C-alpha cells in the first residue's frame, strides 16, 4: 500500500513537471512563468518527492530529467521505485553548489544572491569564506607599516594562507612569503593595504587588468589623512575576521593611453594635464570624437568620483561619492570666467589634444600624482573608464563611510562656535 501511494505521488509530480515543461517551452519563456508552474507543482504533489523531482528544473533550468522520469512512469512501476531516489539525489546536488573559487556553499532553494550595481553593470562579487591567497601591500619605506604587515602575514601563514608581497626580502624567511607578479594576480582572494591613500592608489596601478575581476581590498589607515582607508590597524585581527561579511564599494577607475606610446595606466583618482611654463597652455577637448572646446589655462583635471575629493576639489570641481560612476572634467586656473566643470557619463571617451600651433611650453600628463608622459604638438591623451573597477570592502552601506569622511576628515561645512540667538 505504501509503494502504491508512493507511485501515485510520483506520477502526480511528473505530470506537474510535464505541465511546467510545456509552459517553459512557450514563446514567452520567462522566469515568472517558471516560478508559477513550480509553485503549482508543489501544491499538487504535497510531498518531498515532488520537490526533489522539480528541484532540477528550478535550479538547472533543464528538462532532460523530467522527460526521463515521464518515460519511466509510463513504462510501469519503475518510476515509483527509482524516481524518488533520483529526485532526492538531484535536490542534494543542486542545493550543495560549488562556486567558481572551488568552495562549497549551502544556499537556500529560493535564495537570490544580492548584487550591487557598479559602472552601469550588475556585479556580484563573491568573497570566499576560505581565503587561500592574500596580497599584503605596505607603505613604502615605513618601519611602522612593515611591523604591522609582518604581524598580519604571520597570522595568515598560521592559517595556511599563501601570502604575496612586493618585496619578500623585508619579511622574515620563516614566513615563506612569495613575490607578487602579474601571473599571481588572478589567484588572489584578498588584498590588504597598510598605509594611507597613496598605498591604495599604488595597488590600483599594480592590479592592471581589463578582463579579470579585481580582488577585494581591505584598507588600513596609517597615513596622514586616510580618506580612502576604512579601518584602523588597532583592530586588524577583528577586521580581517569579518571580511566574508563585508560589502564591496566598486570604485571606478580610468584607463589612460597616448598616441605616442604603448603605455597604459590605470587611474583611481585623476589624470592631470598640466602646462609647465610662463605662458597659458592650450588644450583641445574632444568627447566621443566630437570637438567640444579649447581649454586655455594652466591645465585640466579628469577625475573619477573617488578622486573628486582630491586635486579635483582643490580646483573647484564637483564632489561625488565613489558609488557614482562618472567622469569629471575640471579646468586648472582657466582664463575664462565661464569655464565651469563638467560631469560626464561614465561611458564617455575623452581625448585631450595639444594643438599643432601653440605656445612653446611643456605639457605633462600625470596619473595619480605620477608622471605618465609629455605631449608634443599634435599629440593627445585618451581617457576612458576601465572595464574593471576596484572593489574596496566596507562595513557600511549607502556611502555612509564616505559621508562620515567628508564631515570628520575634510571638515565639510564645519563651523566654529555659533552665537546663540538669545
């Protein structure tokens, strides 16, 4: 009697699966119809067997298993004996899914992984709970940051984590740290920076990639300002333990090239095109191949939202949180009262050209404060958004850490003692 009832339930579940199969093959094949059909199937079957049979349809979106089960039921009692077993196996295999990093994670059947939009795209950055490879970057020639970096490296090595550094000679040989290279970049699970804002800018230059997603970064502050640094080294152990629970803020980067060299630089803050001399510099501004204007002044700042609070702000440019994907163009000491800063779409292609006929002076191109190239007459620099943003981990949401930084560190709209109205 029990086997008979089991067979009936199996047949009901398979028939319901066939209904889903027909609905899924209609012209308007949408996720909504699939979900409705699966919901109906669950109500009809009312048993764990139906969930097992339809589990493959819900997770893998395939119908081959349903077709095989249907044939088995039509042949005879085979379906009542083997279909539940196959269904339960498929349910277990689909719930225990393996992600791209090779770690097994338990996901609820109807869970939808949250995704954060970045650079007009939907991204889901998976932070592995078991970190295998860590890249530790410290402030250059700093004994304090080296001491903290060695402590962090030893903590990771005790947990059997492979540690990469820029200069392994600075670290004790017992830690067996490895030298970072471009080939090891694709294997990194996490980047830990110990220093200031300049250390994070240095990491952005090191992680140069157009195709592979960049590893998330944890930024510890030991610099003078630490505007981009979210965490204190005093709580480094607690911070690194909470890494799997953190949310990344995707910071837009710029990709800078010139028509005179094959160099390609990745910029997190800004590109500065500066005239060096006693005369006014002249620069042609082209946007998406269209000539916009001739800039006359000391130069031009092309900034990301991250760099909007740096050199761009000093030149009177707009300020925006890092979650805003945009490109900002601000003049440096323009010879015109009407030359106001621009905020461009992140997909804009900006070309700055030095005219063939111009005043004799040197025009330098600097990326995040470092010299990149010099423009001769007729040469230009192309600036576009880099396909891969830099994910920086934070424990807050909705740019709360950025709002706190501009008020506490930059003293935005800070006022002294206000006289009472009494």
